[in-house]
C-alpha cells in the first residue's frame, strides 16, 4: 500500500566507498514521525559519545519530511542532522527548497553519510542510481559555481544540488549547506561537517512519484489546512514582504537587535525591511519552497551603485538584523551584498553577522586594534570592513581565521572581557530575537538542545498580539491572560507545547510558519494528513504531540550523553546581565512609569533568578531532575525510550526516579 | 498627575508602505485607542486589504492590525479600550508572522 514514503534509506560510507540502499522500517520511522525525529534516532544509534564532530565518526543525515513530496501545504522541508561542531552537542537544521522532495522522487527518504572520503568527492543520486564522483574540479569553487557546474554536467536544469562553499571546505564552524543556490541548512556548522567528510555536493534527480494511502481523505485535509492558513491575514503580508516584513514592527517594539544586541532599535530601520525591498525595486521575484502556499522567500538584485550585480535569495529578517542593524547599519545594498557573500561562500548569515559585530564592539572598546585586524578598520557600519571580513572568514585568512570558530572561540582567544559581548550560549550565536523582553522565548532559547535559536521552538503566541495566538495560549494554560511576554507565569507550559508541535512540524516536513508562527495547520490537521498519507490510523492531535515530545527528549538525551547538564541551559551573558536600551516611544522610562505605564527596565529578564524559576518549572513539567537537568528513567520509559534510559543509566547520567 | 479637560494630541505612525505616514491628531480628553482608530479609518492601507478593491483601514478589522502604543502592543495593555494620553505615539501595522 502507498504510504507517503519512498521506502528506502541510503547509507553511503565515504571511507570505504560503500553504497548501501536499505528498505525503510516505516514503523520505526513513524515512532519518531520522520525527518528530524528519525534523524535524532539515527544519530543516537550511529554517533558514539565523545565523537569529534569534524572526525569521520560523526554522521551527516539528510532526512526528508514524512509528508515531503506530497501536496501538504509547506511540506518542502528537509532536516539535516549531525553532532554539531559549534557546540559539540546535538544539531539539527531544517531547510526548505526542493531538494528533499527530489530525493524522495529519486527513491530515498533518508541519506546517511558516514566516514570521510580520502579526497574530495561529490555524490550523484539519479532515480535510484548512486555514484560517488571525483570532485577535484569542484573543490575551491563557491556555491554558485559548484551548482552551475553540476547543472551543466547533468544537462538538466531540474537537478537539485546541495553543496558547500569555501567556508564548509575550510571548516568554518558556521558553514552552511546550500540547497539549489538559495536555501540554507545554515545553523551550527553542518557545512563544516560536510567539508570534514570531503563531500562537496549531493546532486539529486528523480522522476518518481509519492503516493499517499488514502488520496481523497488526504486531499480534504490538505484543502482544510490551506483554507485555515489563508484565514490568517499574515499569510498575505508574508507573500508581499517576506520575513523582513516585521523589521519595522519589531524595531517599534524596541526588540530589533542592533549594535551587537546592545540596543533593540536602530534609526531608519525601515530601510532594511521587506516593504522597502519592494518599493525601492530590489525585489525581483518571490519564491516558494516545494508545496508552499505562502512564498515568503525573496530574490533581490542590485542594478546600480557600488554593489551593482549583487543578487541572490533573501535577505531574510534574521539577515537584516545580523548583517545590518547588528553591525550598526541600515544600508540595505550592503546587506544584500553581504548576504550574497554568505550564500556563495556557504555561511550562516546569523553567525557570520554575529562574529563581525562582536569584532566591531571589541574594536570600539580597544580590545582589538588594527594591529590584530591586519589594518581593517572595524567601525560600526563600515561596509569595507563587513565585506572584507566575511571574505576572510570564509577563506580562514588573516583576522578572519580568528573568527571562523564563532564568537565563543574568538572571545576565548582574545579574552580581555570580550566574552561579555559574545552573544552565544552552548557555542551557538543567538538568533535575532530579543529574549530580554520575551520570557517564553528566553526559556525556549536557554533549553534549546542546539543553542539559543528560534527555529526549534517558536513561541510567537506569547506576544498575545493576534487572536490565533491568544486562543492557543488559552488552550495551553486555561487563560488568555498568559498571552503576555513579560511574565514568568506559565512560560514552561507554553514552551513545552510549542516544542512538541515544532518537533512534529519538522518531522512531517512542514514549515513552522504554518503551525507555530501562524496557526492554520493545527496538530489535529497534521495528524489527519499524516494518517491519510501513511494509512496509519493511530495519529490524532495528542499522539502526534506526544511523539513530538519523544523527539525532544531524545535530542535532550543525546546532549546528556555528551555530558550536558542544567548548567548548559543558559543564555548569553549580555542578555542576562545588561539592560536593553529602552524603547523610547514617549519621554523617558521614569516618566512612563510615573504615568502608570509599564516599566521597560523592570520588565526585562536580566537575572539568573528569573531564568532559574522558569527552568525549575520546565524541568518539572518534563519530568527531568531540577537540580541536574537530567531525565528520569520513568520519564523516558513513558515515552517508550527505555533503551535510551538504559544507556544513560549505564553511564550514570540518569536522575533517580 | 493633574487631570485637565484639555484635548490631547496623539501622533500616529501609519505603516502602510515602507516608511510611515506620520499624522498628528487631536482627541478629546479620555479618548481611547478605539476613538483614535475611528478617526483614521478613512486612511488607505496600500495593497493590504482582504478586499483589494477597497483598500481602506476600515476593512482591515482589529484582528488584521497590530497597534503599538509607545513601544507596547495595545493587546498587552487594554486593547482598543486603552486610554490615550497627550503625547502618545501609536504605530499601526498590518499583522505579520515569521522571521
């Protein structure tokens, strides 16, 4: 019976050259729902504790969503997983585009890369045929050149190419894997892992089809999901203005990270916003991932001025903050150019921007000088400095080589107090969310297994600004009043629900913009689509979320096995210890407080005590030990992760029941 | 704070395009956000209406708009019932999601 799966997983051992397609154990996959979930299970089984993330014992897994390749709305996503080189812990990164669907059309649901090739190679998967090819001619090429060369070799413009650029080859710890030029598996250094395996690219072409078990029922659920998604007006703003639509709003709220997270505002932020890309004529096309119904992705081009000819996908909201406001500039052409460099060198724009702004602040404070930078003048917003440094980082040259390990390593090497403005936790640079003014996000970022990042647990609902979010918070907590981001109350409950839902979303291959940033595609609809697609009837809302929790616990267990404890669940120093420059919509804060207005200073999470209170509640809710953060045997057992509990127990890493 | 019967002046930043249209409005004392929005409903919201043929703010409805009063979403205050004071700044956006 058709089941939405292609039905096979593909093991490729680059050390031995062995290519081994295997039948997919669908029941086992569905225990973890798919993609991110099954990847986590494979990681647990295949990566020995203590493995060097850049060594041959690490594995790199490309897992397609269980609904990827079907018409389920926004189902184009693929999860790339490995042990993360930036953190030494669990890493998953979700990527859009069409590569994952193509892999399924070619006959495979999962691709598992093991070992390390003796010399640079690339992998070709064409309708079930798999070949490891010499990549000597591709090594050293950037993402654009590599993709183009493979397209030429294939003589087929529909080939989907996932590749690394120079940053991945040079093992920059925030190197990305770029899919078909513009879609980035960006965070945490998956590109460095691919580079460490001497794997330049994976080219995929398939002509197969994905069939679902009960097509009519599936179609009905799909149509309902689409209709529900379009009920939310933000579907329209997403299409019109992309993710950077929200720049001006977030700046108005005083939560748009600028000047290395020192401030939450920058003058003229509108100039690096989605509407400006449209009005100033930079936006040339809107693009959607496979089966997308929103098309938030941008394609921009510069046709005059110093950066004439710069083009590419994005820039996204995160990039506008990371390479723009964070570096002290609202020069949108500079951001488009810097974004292009990151995309062709294959680097995460968030972390790349983070290292540049950390260096700028260090330069401003005199901690580093032109002697350190090799003559680069790192004033805020200096375009030559930003572009020059990105190039140096990708090629691990000059001062850039010092930044290629991310801000944690850079601050450790430079010292002199610079750790205090290294905006990272667990070794990952924080994504561009101001967690001082959104307590649910603060908790979610602190406990995120991959580090402080929003693409694991989106808790937009806590802002209470939209009816769908308020209704959801009421459903989770029993009262709409908790849809307020500046309270500690019920944050644990809100975060855990979103963890479960986000994990299920990733696993099915859907986009979080459909389920936890907008709420049209409910867990109930996800479950109905999954049941109709796979023919497995046991899925309903609760069991789906429960499976999401199983994924989250397995990810947590991976980190625990690597030695992580409660002390690792923290936030960047700056965001815990420094007050955000207050939003100054009117007067100063004292005047606002005297007028009975909220006091922005008191409302910030800036103490260990605040975070600790939320962590206590969160661990208790999960059934993990409060003191150590370790899971309990019963907790894992209840989630049918008994073997995981047993292994942790043998290592002495399980809390007493 | 001393109560007066003087009318109040409120600044509106209407983000209907990339750059806000800035409008200064005078309202009676005790005016609330609702009164402010009633006064500006004639303003157009370029390309943002559910009904493209009739792009006025009035068509948008509370659920389609995000109102930020002095850096705070009005939903975190008292919604459309939030009282306004002299010198307040209200920014008006269409709703958005994602990032």
